[in-house]
C-alpha cells in the first residue's frame, strides 16, 4: 500500500480544491488575474481608472452634440445652413472611424493594449483643443473628422478587464466602464448648459481638452500592462485576415453581436423622435424643459442600473438576466407608443433606461468569455460596429415610419428588442451561450 506521501487528493475533493486555491494565491494557477497576481494593476483599480477615462471622453463628445449648432452660428455659418452642417459634422467622425475600427484591436493584441488606450485619451485632448481654437467651420470639421481616429479604445478596455477581473465579477467591471460613458454623455450637456453662458463654447472645449490630457496621465500612471502570454508574432495583415476566423471560432459571438444590434436599433429608431412625441403630448408653456426631462431621465436611470445588472448577471446568470431585460426594454418602448401623457412618456423612457442598461455589459462579458485571450481585444473592439450600424439604420427606419405617425416609430422600435429576445432564447435553448471550459490549473 503506498504511503500517504505518495497520495494525491482527487481533483474534486476538498483537499484538492484547497490545494488549487493555494496554488492560485501563489501565482501558479490559471492566469485569469495576472495584473493582480504579478504586480500589475488590480482589476478594481483598472475598472475605476477606465470608468474615469470614459467619463472624461464622453463629457467632451456630449458637448459636441449639445452645443455644436450654437458653435456653428458663432463660427459664421448662416442659420439656414446650420442643420446641414450639423449632419455633416455628426457623420464626419465615422468617415475615418469605421474603416479603422478593426485595426485598433489588432494593434492592441500585437503591440500594446495600454498604448492604444492612452492614444485615445491623448487624441481627445488634441481634438477638443482644435475645436476650442476653431476660427471657421472647416477647422471644426477637421476636429470632428480626426475624432474618428480615437474610436476603438472601449473594446480594448473590455479586453483588459476580461483578463484581469475574475470571471464572476467580469460583467460588473465592464458595467462600471459603461456607466462612465453613460454618465458623461448624459451630464455633459447639463454641465455645459451652466458653463457656456459664463465662459463660452470655445473655452468649454478647452476645458474638455485639459480633462482628456489629465485622463491620459492617469491612464499612464495607474495602468500597468501585463501580458497573459507571449507577444503575437503574426503581422498586422495576417491578424486582420484571421479576424473573421476569430469571430467564427465561437458559434455565439456573431449572434450575440446581432442581438446587440437589434437592441441598439430600437434605441436609435426612437430617440431622435422623442422631442416630437413630447410636443404632441405636452400642452404647457415650457416645452424645452419637458423635452429635457424626458431625454435626461433615460440616461440617468441607465447610468444608475448598469452596474446593478452587471452584478446581478454575474450572480444569477448573464443569459437569463439579459433575456429578461431585453424583453422588458421592448415593453418599455411599446409603452412609449401608447403613452397618454408626457409624464407617462417620461416614466416609460426612464424604464427603458433601467432595462436597456443591461445589454452592453452582459453581451460584452458573454463575448469575452467565448473569445481566446490572444485575439480578445480584436474581437471586443468590434462591439462598436452594432452601434454604428444601428445609428445608420435607425434614423432611416424611424423616418420611414414617421410618415404614418410618430407613435408608429416607437411601436416599430419595440419590435427590434423583441426579436433580440427571441434570438437570445434560441441561443440559450441550443446551449450556445455556455462558457467554454476553463483550463485546469497545474498541480503544485
């Protein structure tokens, strides 16, 4: 009979579990938390730093959206030409941003994720600075076009967090970064509304530039990059050619991005027509305030509940929570189509913010767990494509439905997340969303 010294505990025994836990504490287990175990930034610090950077970024772009038309008037654009230039400026960011989006993720996987993230913050400082110094509309157009070169940092942040955060906390960490973006884009116009009468629009962009520069310094000092494996040896061209195979490596990745596209489509179809629906329902003397309240309510509830859904998904199951919240998002959009008053519309929009907040963090977390570490930044960086496509298609579809009635736009928008919920139910029924088995830690 072999002695006790030669006996190894079964892998599923209590003793075996404890030995693997001890191996993880010593850094000999699975490298899911390399940043924390090997001297890099902890996942909680990374989530906090990335959230702060997201707030700084979206504050400035929120000012572009809110005060761009007023700035055009200051730059000498004729009032009748302001709507046309507003559309040109809004679309110009995608001219360079859309074709380059895959490259940022590939470069991050090959060279440095930190470099790509910090590059975005430095570029924001330059873009907002150019906007502040603009003397005519062509200067402002240049700034907006250059902003397309800054796209692609959020997906890389998600990839970093997916390698640093424990799997049971991944959706919460991603939700924190998503909350930062929502807070910035929601509060940016409100903060700017107080500052513009005091300092002007140009100086406001100068403050945005300084804030972005401070964000770049924070990212440089607080984020210590730690690779989970050897450096990628393939060329950028080879990685780009391999990207479609990386997307198809897991049968769930493309369908999950399709689900995200449908959810975003419902949002992009309805949001531009909210002021028109408020105008039909509101009969008071302060229509701008009513519109502002309805528009802001959705963003605030989304910011509040994004981390809630991330935490709940980590605990009770991301596919289950995602399917329920997408279905409730569809019902919230349908309630807007049937709203009898502007206060009812305000409540329905706030409910939409509550439930739609779950989609981004839970879908990204599911994609991250289905994607190999070596190409994770490349794949997650493509999470921006559903937004781009929804933004392009949403306005067109909403405009077509508005020919019937404004309420028809919201009823049509409700069908998109309803279809997404059905697609997700199909994926769950076929077991497509089960995470791949984790590699077993090496025995000490």
